[in-house]
C-alpha cells in the first residue's frame, strides 16, 4: 500500500515509469527535477504538481516516501535532510522487488551487464518461461509488472547499476552476480572500495551468489552460498576436449568455444556467468545452448563492423571505462594476426588511465586520442596520436593499418563531451568505417 504523499525526484524514463506506477495505484505524486526542462516533462498530466530547476526543501520534507532516480546521489544535502527526518528514500527497483512475486536474477558489474542480462532473458524465453528483462537495460523495472493478474511474470532478470543498488535495500534475488570490478563512476564514489562495496550489495539476501574467479573483488561473504565462473576448468569454466577448447560445467564439456558467435575471452566469461545464473533459475541446459549457438552479441559491444583492405574494424563504444577497454583488448588479442590499433577518448570520469600503459608498450601498436580527456591519454606513451574528431581517428588508423591488423574503438571514456550517447558515437564509427 502506497502512502498518499509521494515525491518523485528525477524525471526521464525512470521517473516517468515511477509516475505511471503511482497513478495506476491511485496516488498522484509530486515530481521534482533539478533540470529546468527535464526529458519527459511534456508527458506530465496537467494535474501533477511539479517543481523544476532546483530541489525545493518544503515538498521534500512534506513527503512520506521519496522515489529517487539513479542519477541523484543519496549524498545530496536535501536528501540527507529527508533521511534525517525519517522519510523513506528508495529507488524504482526497490518498489519493483516489493511487488514482484517472481524469482529475480540480479546482474551487476563494471562491464558485461547488458550481455549477461540479455543472455539469461533469452535463455528463459527459449525455455518457455514468462520472463521480464529490464532495470538498467531497456524497460524500466516498474513497467515489467504485469497489468493483468492472469499473466504474472515467472522470472525477472534485472541489470542493476551501482546507483540503483544504493536505493534497493530489499533485493533478495534467487541468484545474483557481480561480473567484475574496475574503476568507474569515481566522480560519484570517493574510492574504488566504496564503488566495489556498493556493487557487492547485490549479494545481500541472495540465495546464490555467482562470482568471477578471475576477479577477487567480486567474491561474496564467505558464509554465503556461492558458485564461480572463470577461464580454468573448475565449476563454470573452460577445458580441453576433443582437441579444442570447450565451455564446461563442473568438469563436464558442454559447448565448444568455436560454436560461440561472440568475440573474446571476456565474452566467454559472460557466457559462463549466464549459464550459472540460468541453472539456478531452473532453465534447462538445452535451452541455454540453443541461445548460445545463435547469440551474436549486442550492438556496440565488441561488435565486428567490417573488413576493409584486409583490416578488421571492431566497435566497442560501450567500453566507457578503463576496465572495459582492458577487457576488450584482452578478449580479441588471441584473434589478432597482425597489429592492434586503438581509438580512445572522451570524458574520463576521474579514472586513472595508468592501466593502459602496459598495453601501449605491448599489445597495442598505436592509439588515436580524441575528446575532452585526450591530453591525459596522449601522455601515457609515445605511440599515441592526437586527433580532433572520431573522423580523424578513423582516417589515421586506416593510414597506419596493414592487412591482418585490427582497429578497435574502445574509448575508455564516456561520450557526452561530443555525442548524445555512446550509441551515437558507435553509429558514427560504423558509418565512417563503412565509407572507407
């Protein structure tokens, strides 16, 4: 039962889903956003009270429940005053888990979340399970709640960001995973440990924790029931079988790596994580394998674009942090016959670019640097080259590369200094490659 006085802070896609949720339950909330013209403002019904342009303290302290969008930190002074006054502050995911009767598979990590979420969702659908997939990917979680009682969800698969986990104290998943941890969002968190601990909150109350053997930072508390995935042959892993490398479950080969349509060792880890989650969700192995044999990966995530003049071009614009760039390079490096050229740059979000240095001394022949933080990238090594735009970066790499080489867009940065989204950056890259 919802209280009468509800305040939604932050509009956009998530805020609008919270508004619909409240209205469907007979409550007219107040809506607030620091932006003067927030996205979705034109969709507000005329009767909805709203405050745009700042956070007005009076409506905040008058609320019985505050639903806050992921982009608004709990450290915001006005929210701190609300919490001190005993007002409940939650996110949309918390409202979803309170009402959803179906088991929940919860997925987080610095990289690979969308791939694993999509895989588990497709595996469930292949099994004939009524599944809802959303959260930080695609459909807002509250929009997954069934509108008719005769069509309830049988499984919910949620991609969750660290921001969403901050405001979801009641998450108790049937299976939860932290895929990996690398520096990200350090403009919001005061340390990597703070960011990591927020991610690890996904394990709270989970019946099974699924962690990455290759990354100790993903381990759950020792007392929690857990299973792991990794690139060796234990639990969910890889093994030699019939002269080639196979994915395996507890020492039993289940699928040749060569049967996968997605590139790289990092994607093999994503697949193994998805299998572990799917097993706990009761999805049969046959359904899992049918999906794995056909799944071609998500757009903008290690996406093969084209081969031009013997050079293969790969779009991983979704690599918006250093960890994702490292994973992309490690993932495709086995397949590169010649040299690897990297395109990087954008908004660094306060990250340390230092982990890229060993790659610039080895795996990467040269790096084209563009965008707001290009000067920091240029300073990493001598084999870096400054360009003003992505157009220039593609042209420079095309001049440098020879047949057998690969060119990878894995920017290690957000895109908002030059593009509306990482997707638009990737689309521009694809168009530039196709025009070569």
